[in-house]
C-alpha cells in the first residue's frame, strides 16, 4: 500500500485522489440568482442530506485550485441566501455537464445547457423543469473551510418546499429508485448511473462550448434528438465548415446511398447513432449536410 501525507501533496493531486476515492457522489444541481435577478446554474458533487428535522441539505462550492477564485453560485448564495437544488438523472446528464462550463458572469446556463426555467413557489431562483426532484431552499449559513485554492464552503440549506415528478412515484407515493435513474459523480471524467454502473463524459471545453442556445433551430427543436444528444452537440467550440461537410458526405455515401438527400428525420436518427459512439464531429457534419 502506498501512503501519503496530505501536506506533502500538491492541492491538485490531493484533489484528484479525494474525488476518485470518495465516489460515487450525489450531484447538487444548484440554481441560484444574483442580487440583480440574473439566474445561474451549476452542478456540485460535494453534496448530501444531513438532517430530516429540520430538512437540511449541504453542498460545497470549492475555491478553484488553479487560481483561488470563487464560483458564481457561491457569490450568489452569499448575496441572496436562496438556492434550488435539483437532482440529476441520466436523461439530463450531458446537459448538466455542459452547464459546468465556466461561462462569464451574467450568462444564463439554463439557456446554454438547454434547460427550462420553472418558477419556484417560495424562493426566487428558478427550478430545472427537467429534473425529477427539486428542493427549494433557504440558506441558513455558509461556512468557509479555508481561504486557499481547493478550500470548500459549506452551504447549509433548509428545504422549504420540495417537488417530485409523478412518474417517479409508486402507487404508495414513494420514490421508485429505478424510475428516478439518478447519476453520481466520480473521479476524472467518470460518472455512475445508479442502475447501470460507470460511464464517462468528456469534460466541457475550456474554450467554452457554443451552448444549446446557439444550435440551429432544426437541431435544437428536433423530434429525434434527446437532451443528452443536444448537450453533446453543444459542447463544441465551432461548427464544421462546408468543405468538411462535403468531404464527410462523399466518404459515407457508399455506405449510406442517398444520404445527402435524406429527410431531417433520417439524418437525425443516423446522427444520434454517431453520438451513441461519442462521435460528435461526424454527427455535426451529417446534421449540417
């Protein structure tokens, strides 16, 4: 067994060990709002439930390791003392991942990730309509655990109202865990689907993905492509040019005769197949042909 003294490791290396060893971790998909009413949405995997009476959830937005800056979510809860914590299931995991992109302050991650804003009843931040369980919370306290990069900030949240989608409830009004189909976070690019096991999602681009709001209407409003598909397509820096599209179509025409003149529906089905293998580039060239 290899042993380490945490004080002798770099923060980045220690951070990696902690996240890989303490896993899988539930995800708090935190919706906040700044004092001017601008919405923000970001996922956090330092999260759990700590009390039922009173109902207390705690998540921890850590200071960034690389430059010791703080996240907009932390700044917002300090200003407004309100947050909505949404759970994340498999159907929305790629969009959730896209929302973790470090867009500039004031950019609406609901729009960038393609989520619907649902008004809350008792707090100002919006709920994520696509999330099967949403907790409206008042922030009782924020406990800073340090002042250096990597230090957590415990956001102690009291649930003032919860919303549960009917489709995940059984006949006794209890949550059916298999229908809920939650995902959790692990180390690196790994996630865990509660009923399936581990899978990977590429980290969002540091150069900023274009976002679901920048997708062509025919793609964004597709009757075939899922939210996860849109999340994958939106995590690109730019779209392929016409020469790249033409070369791709010429290459695949022998396998898919008539693909150039195929219907949107057929192209979207084939693009979805490419996405199932993680081939975002080919999916885009097909969709734009």
